[in-house]
C-alpha cells in the first residue's frame, strides 16, 4: 500500500501480532545512502563480503586499504592490478 508520508527510498513495516500488539518500523532512507550512511565498520564488512570468492581475504584487505588511501599509488593501474583474482596478500 502506498504511503505518501514515506519519502522515496524509505520504507515502513507495520506488524500486528497475534495478541494484537502493533509494531511499526520506519526508515526514511535506506542504509548506505547519503542520508543514512554505513559506518566505516559496516562498509569494511560489506566490501570484504562482496570480494569473497573473487579475491583472497588478504588480497581483499590490501585492495580495501589501497582504496582508502589511493594517493600513495602512482597511478590507477596499480589499484586496478589489485582487483585481479591472482593478487595475493604477500605484497
């Protein structure tokens, strides 16, 4: 059911339990949006989870650290090379 009081990208869940208790959970912005950003720890976890099966855990951590501080790399090719599945954590 459309609810005009909820902004675009928001969500509301209404639950009525068997005993008649009514619960409403509302978020005006999805987690990870500018209005409701992820914490650094949440972003770190999300990145590593997305890298699972593509990069080793060590390589994913190296890439994440590189993306946090890209100025220490001479050019984007170095960072791009870290995205290749064969990159290992011994760098």
